[in-house]
C-alpha cells in the first residue's frame, strides 16, 4: 500500500486546535481589522461583539 502525504492548510489546523471561545475571539479580531476604515465606530463594533457573545454564551432558559 502506497502512503501519500496529505496537504494541510495551516489556517484550518490553527482553528481546529482552538476552543470555540478562542475561535470567536479570533473572528472578532479579524472583523475589527476589516472594519477599522469604515464609517462604523469602534463602539458600534464593540456593541455588536457584545451582542453576539451574549447570544453565543448567554444563559439559556
């Protein structure tokens, strides 16, 4: 049986070893950089981040 090397995308590997919370933090950091030159204020972005975090990690019930 022939063994072949599998190509691994570094971004996929990095994301797979992070916890869900760390992945969310990384996504928010990328979003902040992507929108830093937009008309949105940092306060708008921070408020959106808080809203998403509350939905993702808030109390269920």
